């Protein structure tokens, strides 16, 4: 339950050696590069901080082109099953396979993919423009005249456009005093398409009349074709363009078969760029770079062997300063390692803190199990987790949390009689099996479940106080630890002894109440320190008040374990009731019952597993971690190959 011990290394290398040195350092991936420019030496010697930004412009351009191609090809990729629709699965490769893909990849395909995307984009633009022209012509399709002829001349004025929908008689009356010929050639629920022809002399009056009907003039073009002919011509052009697009899509699909190789190449290019970007964290003179990093103390011999490969690279190894923060890596036994993912979600420990992963692991699995309280669901989680272990590279820790939670859930479900809910109502012959292991029925004895949840609360919260006390003792904050964590442990233990004595009719109350004076005095008098005695006492009283009611509130918060457990049982029971209702239907009854049983319980597993995970997570973060854990450490991330899309198989260093 500790973090890995770290040492600091400062590399001094000639600029001519940087490419080979960084390439091998990245390949070995055991040194975390820190930013030496943030250290005091950079402030003392500002001339050592280069204004140059180190990057590979050509590499950045290639990466941008590749990103564009990947985004385009994604829509033509054949997905690898249902799982890949929800999770970005990484490509697992050996170092040899990785090198072979990079060597054999035809990078010209990237440019071809981008050209295809550009051509398809142009086709879409042309089709969009043609469709706009078609939409503009469709209202005038009944006009049997060349479009170019529907134009005003020196003597004749022609208006083409839309007016607000009117009765044709109203338009006739409006134009009755003028020599106007008009025709309504189109109409919908709101407007009418109209062509009005009059002499040039009367054009002003005609336009004024049209404006009263919210006239919108339309330019339908100037071609020697009728609207119907023009529309047919547009449709032929669109068909030709779509045929061309189809050919381009076929080419794109063919290139998309190589997309996995492009993903490998993406990580390869990113890795190359990272080697350049590392130098932006270094300081330099005219001839050398100074790079600082951290490595695990157990890798010191490995570092020395690594340095033997470079004749002109010097390295200074040192212990961290007393208060110096460094990147951390949690170091646990295999049984507890999966729960590191829970700690990481909250925040990594700092160098002086306990790693809470093993301390929290049993509680997490236990609370998760009693939130779910169904042995059948636990079995499904185990099967699902084992199935996905090889399907989701990099997700092993989370899946093992799911599997361990499933194992605990089997026991919790057996104790509370949960086997796909009340499965004996569907399969009566399972009744004896269900009751054989059952401790209590949550619906018949909910108080037992409630008190069990409170026991979980008291044990974990006091355990959290104990960890906090040990941590303060380790940091030599003796009085702080005694006046806070230890005093609260003693206070509540005495309180429970007194309550237990009352229940058992034993005379513990007087003795416990007398002894309670000791932790109360310590909390009020020394939990806060101040230069003024009255301030210290006031803060002490507040600390006692806050701690007392905070403990009560935290304890009651664990009742969510009971609530979620009963919700799971309730939903499962509802599914089984529906199964019993439909299984008696003639012909289709059994089929419906099977579908409802499987579908209903899968839904119940999904929704209740999510609820159990989230609320168990909350209990750890809010009620447990706050008693002893700060977090906020920086993750130890060795300088290695980029693994956004790929994962290179390597020997586990732990």
C-alpha cells in the first residue's frame, strides 16, 4: 500500500547525440521526463532556456494529413463487432509486428484518401448547387416556354415570382383596370407562383399591385430550355455525379481496409514528434541539452546499463529533496492492483501518502456486492468480465474489479436469497436451493439489512480514522493525530460500548460516559491550534460539533447500500412477475417468457450494476477517503511510445 520509491536523474548530452539517445530512451520506456524549465535553475540562468520551440514541422504536417484521412476513412471501415461500436479497441502488437507494419505501409494511400475526400466534397458541393437550381425551377415546371424567353423587353414587362396565396378572382379584380395577362403556375399551402405580363408603361402600377400581395421576385435563370427540360438536365448531371461518387467510395473502402495500419502509423508519427517535444522541457547551452527525469529506484541498475550505450552522455543520479514532489506509481500485490483504477479516478496519492487501493479494495467489493445482492447477476458479471479480458487491451484492471465484485455478489446474493430475483417463483424446484444459503430476506426483514449497512459504515469510517492516525504518526504529527483521528475512534467506540450495554442490560453506561471525557477534552482542546487560547477552544468546540454530526451523517449515508440492494431485488422480482404472466399464453407464451426473462434481467443487470458501482464509488470518495486521503499526485508516465491506438506487448516491469 505504498508508492514506488523514485530517484532523480539529470542527463547531459551533446546535441549531436539527442536523436539516438531519445530514441533508445523512448524504446526502453522507464524514465519519466520532467520539466526542468520550471525549476529554480531556469530562473537563475534564464539564458539556458531556449526561445526556440522544438518540433518537426514536416512531421506535424504528416500527422495532420493522417488525422484527416483517418477521420474520412472511419465511415467506410467495417466495424469489428458490437463491442467496437462502444469502445475504441487498441491494436495489440509485438515490437516485431509494429516495425513490420511501419516498414510495409504505403504512405501514398494517405494522400490518395485525402484526394478522394476532396473530390467527394466537391461532388457534394456541385450536387447541392444543382439541387438548389432544381428546387428553384420545380415551381415553374408547368411553364411550356424557354426560360430565356421569360424576360422583359423594351415594350413588354414580365414579372416572375411568388405571392401570398389568394383566390384567383381577387387577383383578377386587382388587375381589372390594367391590360395585364397573368397565370398561376404553382401553389402550395402558403404561396402561389405567378407570371404577370404587361406593357412597359403599366409596369410600375402592376408592381405596386403585386407588392400588396407580398410579391417575391424570382430569377429562374437564362437558358434556352423549358423548366422541365432544365430539370431533366439537372437530374442527369446529379446522376452522373453520384455515379462518380460511387466509384470514389469504392476506392475509399479499399483504402479503408488499411486503416488499422494507419492507426499504427499515427502512433509511430506521434512517438517521433514526442522525441522532439521533450526538448521543450530541457535547458541547453550552445553544445549540450540538460534533461531531467525520474525513475523507479529498483530500475537504477537498468539505468546504469542503459547509459553504458552512450560514451558522451553524462548522468547525475540523486535522491529527491525532503519536500520535493515527484511523479508517483502505485505498487501493490496482484490481488489489489485492479483497485488502483478506482484510486486513479479520485486522484493519485502524493509521495508522503498511503496508497488507499488495498485498504479500500475489500470495502469496495463488499459494498458493491450488497448494493447488487443477486448471485445470478454476480455470475453474469464474472462471465462477462472474463470474456472481455482479451477483448479490451488496457482495460484489464477495471474488468478485474468487475469480476471480483461479481464474486462477492454471489455470496451477498446467496445470503439475501437473490438468484435472478425470486427465481423460485419461475422455477419452483429451485426453492430449496435458494433457502439453503439464505441468511435473511430483505423484503421480510429490511431492518436487518439496514443495520448491516450501518455496521459497514461504522467499520469503514473508523478504519479511515485509523489510517489517518497512522499517516500523521508517520509524519511525526503526533498531537494532531491523537487529538483528531485517535480521539474520535476512542469516542465512538466508547459510545457503542455504552449503547451495547444498554441493549444488553449491562451497566456500561456510567463507565463509558466517564471515559468519554478524555477524547472530548482532547478534541475540544487540541484538534485546532491557535496563538489565542479562546480561538483554539472555539475552533475545538466547532470541530467536535462538526465531527459528531458529520459522523452521524456519513453513517446514515451507507443506508444507500440497503436501498440499492432492495431496488435490485424489486426490479428482478418485477421481471419474474411478467414472466409468470405471459408463460401461460398459448403457443407464444414460452417464447415470450424466455425473451422477457433474458431481456428483463439483462436490463436489470446493466442499470443496477451501474448504480451499485457509482454509489459504492461515492462511499469511498466522500465518506472514506476524506478521513485520511488528499490525493493530487502526478502520475509516473515513462517516456515511451505513443499508445493512443496501439499497445505494444512488453514484459511487465512490476
